[in-house]
C-alpha cells in the first residue's frame, strides 16, 4: 500500500475512535498560544496520555476531523524527511472541505524521522500554528528543540504523578474529616513515598514493580545517554548515575565521587563527571537545587543538592535494605514544589540548614523544613532552629515543617511554626 494511503488509513482510524480512556492530570497542555507546544519529561511519565487528554478536550468543542494525531512509532509508518508532507496531502484529500489552518496537529515521537525540524517549521509558518510535539528524551530534548525551531516553541515539562494525581489514579477520595478516608489517605501516602509516581508502576504487579523501574533506569542509561552522547566509559557512568540517586536529598560532591572511582581503579576525569551530571539532568533523571545566596556567583558555584525525579526509581536502583522514609518524604516534597515552577533554593548558614526556600520574583514567601517525625525533642529543636535561621535571614515571621502525620502550630520566640502532614498539604490541587 502506498504511504499516502497508509496515512489516510491512520488518520481516519483515529477520527473514528471514541473518547480516549485517559485519566486527566493536574497538568494541562495550553491551547491557543500561537507557539509550538513541546511536551518533555522523563521516560514513561505519561506524555502521550497528556496529549490524548488534550485531544479529548478539543473534541468536545470542535470537529474531530480537524485534529490530527500521528504516532511515529506506528510500525506502518516508514517516512523519510522528504515524505513528511504526505501527512498534509493525506489530510487535504480526506477532508477537502476543511481548512488546514484550523487544524490541530499532534506529532508523537516525531524525532524518529531525521530532519523533522524543517518540516515542522514550514507547517508552522505556512499552514497552522496549532502544533504539539512529544517524544523520547534520547532524541528530543528541550534545549535542542528551542535551537532547531528558533524561538517558535513553548516547552512544558511533565513529571511522574503528583500525590493528588496519584490519589485520582487510585480512585481515592480526599476527605480529611472522615476517619475512614483519612486512614486510606495515610496508607496511600506510604505507598506513594515507597513506589513513586510513574503511572505504569501503579498497575503492575508488586512483584514486578522494582524490575520495571530498573528497566526505566537502564533505558535512560543506555539509550538516552550512552547512545546519544557516545559515552565510552559506561562503567563509570553507571556508577555515577547510581551514586546520584543514592545522594538524593543531600549535597553533591563530584570530588568525593571522583575519589571513590579512583579507589576502585576506574579511570575517569572530573570534567567527565560534570558532563555526566549534565546528561542526567538533560534526560530528567535528577534535578539539582541551588543554595540561597544574594550573590549569583555563590549560588552557581556552591555545592548543590540533588533530587531524584521519582522516589520509586531511586528505591529500585539503590537496592536499599531498609526504608529511609525521611529521605523519600523530602524528595517527594521537592518534586511537589518544583513541578509548580516556583523559584526554589535551600538555605545553609552557621551550620544550620533549611530544606527549601520558596521564592516569588526574588522575594522569599515560605521557608519549609521536612521531617518525618517530630516526636523526638532533639530532632524538633534542630529542625526549628534551622527554620528560624532561614526565616530570620529572609524576614519571614512564619515557617512550615512538613511531616508524615503531625499537624499543629506553636510559637518559638517571634516565629510561628506550623507542622502539617504531607498528605494534607499536597492531596488537593
């Protein structure tokens, strides 16, 4: 069958499908921006489902034939760069009465076609500005999209499920005043901290979840990094990435990892390790948090803290023999704050630390500590002392401690302290 006829079949089959059975996320793709929307994020976090949910939204208010969705991993497609225009030709022949300028084009995994950028630029400039892209991080990365499409894009980062999304996917109702619902909510929190928020990990059998997450890690290692960046020292890279995940919630010392590799007779340069860190962030495996300082140089050059993109992922890769629920809680709080796009730092001064400083337009709006259990007086004193130091430095009169299950307020000198459980703070959008 000729390629144009195959495309007509794919387009028509899509239009004849009923509403897609996808659970809506808190994240929604914007419509009508006049920009090419690129949906990016770690592998298997639900980018395609988000595009299909966007299709559902559009289909409620417009003719479905004006929505084109092409998945370039469809085995029936084998298009070269020069054949991409067959998509537009197939649409025009199927629907000659429709105006292509009113079309919404969704291209999933378009990076499978070398040279796709010129096609997308031409369509954007001459046909329609309603274009949505998503794809694997190994060949479709945010910085490269911005360069190749020359300012025409608006990048949107997708994460694994937030806690509120996790509850929705599990069909759990949030009712903080029902003892039964509250018990279910606390159990869901424990599962979320341990298993993370990759959508597929929610439905896979418990016996296979760890292996599934390890496979995610291996694909990121070999396909997204080794293959893309032609890394030769795979042994050092694998150790470094595992070490990154093991260091989650702590300050990262490249020098320390370098010495560990040196002691193990693994030869690698420090500059290469810094490259590895950049690769890990580019494929969304980890995110780094900068120290707060008024000096830009001090912020950029100071030691950073590292956080895994998913708590279940580092649990699966690190092979821990005992649960570190405090670490998982802090990592989960970081992801909840980071996904909102807020400006975020950590505070360190005079041997005191505050986990998170939330900023808006350069002004501090909240200081946050994370502590799984405040029942020990010494632990409580330490956490409050770090919180007070940050609040004093930034002129805040209130601080927050996010806990596993404690909810109360008290005053320490002039500071109002509120302890609030994770499930209460983040269970609702």
